[in-house]
C-alpha cells in the first residue's frame, strides 16, 4: 500500500507542451522559408535613344530592379536616368518597374549638334554596383532637308559615318530608306553599316505626290551592356532618323 498511482496532471501537462512546441515549430518554418519568385535575378534596363532630324533626342525605357538573393525587391535610391547632362525622372513607378519617356531638345540638353557624343547612364540600383553606361555617336546626313532631282534620275541619300566610336560597340546595325509617294511607298534596307551614298533608281520610285516625295533614313544600332558585374544589364536601341522633301523637276 506504499505505492501511489501518478495523477493525470503530469501527462496532460506534457501533452500541452508538446502541442505548443509543434505549433511553434510549424510557425517558424513558414516564416523563415518564404516563397520569392525571381530571387537573385539581375536588374535590367530596356530602352531606346533616338535622334530625330538633328533637333531632338527621344528617350524611353523601363527599369526592372529585380530581387536580391534574399528575395526582397531592390531599392532604387537614385531613379533618374542620365542623358547628356540631363537627369530624366521616371514618368511612372510601380512595385516592380520604373518607366521613362522624355524628349530633350539638343540645344537645351547641352549638345553642340546631333553628331554626339551622347552620354547615357542607367539609374542607380542598390546592391548591384555601378550602373551600365555608354557613349553614342549617331550617323550624320549630308544633304539639306529639301533638295530636288530631275525626272528620270536617281534619288540619292547621303549619310556620313559617326564622328567617333560608340562605346561599347553596337552588336548589330541595320538601315532603312523609305520613299513615300502619292499612292504608296518603296523601302530599301539592309543589315550592316549603311553606305555613304544610297541610290534609288527611278524605276523603283513611286509616283510623287504633287511632284514631291517624302524620304526617310533610319539607322538602327543595338547595344548590350552591363554594369560592374552581371547583376545589372541593359539593352538599348539607338536610332538615327532624318527626313527629306525631294522635288521632282521636269526633264530639260
């Protein structure tokens, strides 16, 4: 009669403690192992710079800062895009991207003319080192914006090569000449650096509208660049665009 049965309290206490420990452990696991899509992805910028008739720079693009290796969104402490000496602020900011769009008159932007150099730098993103940067030298036209040709002769467009070396060098270059007439248009194009003289024979020309054609030259260059490492990458489309009015004169 000296032995006593243990009461139910100790077993109940152990069960409660076990339940609390299990609940606590489950909560901790959910907290330290969250699901983050795209963790460790590089920051990216995709955009374009256009020189239009030597008078204006059109600038646009989208910055996606991405997520750090921890899974959290990277901060953008200096969101301005730098073109020449002008800071271009984003026109729209969302949780995952910043959008840019601006037109800069060349005289106000600090360039002497459309020959360049046009300096460009991506916005600063936290945790990925120096932002990508480049210097662009656009192509240059020769003829004035209005000229004439005698009926039956070639329409000739002349273009000068860049005044300096674009850095980094373009990955790809292509060019287009479009002649617009009364009832249609003709386009001549090719990959590679444009020749300094581009001729369009009269047999390929559309009938002019009121004895006048509208002619446009476009040179496209694609440049891929990165910052201090592979954590910040950019892709840029560089376009040089010039328009002419060409009058057809009667044959002598």
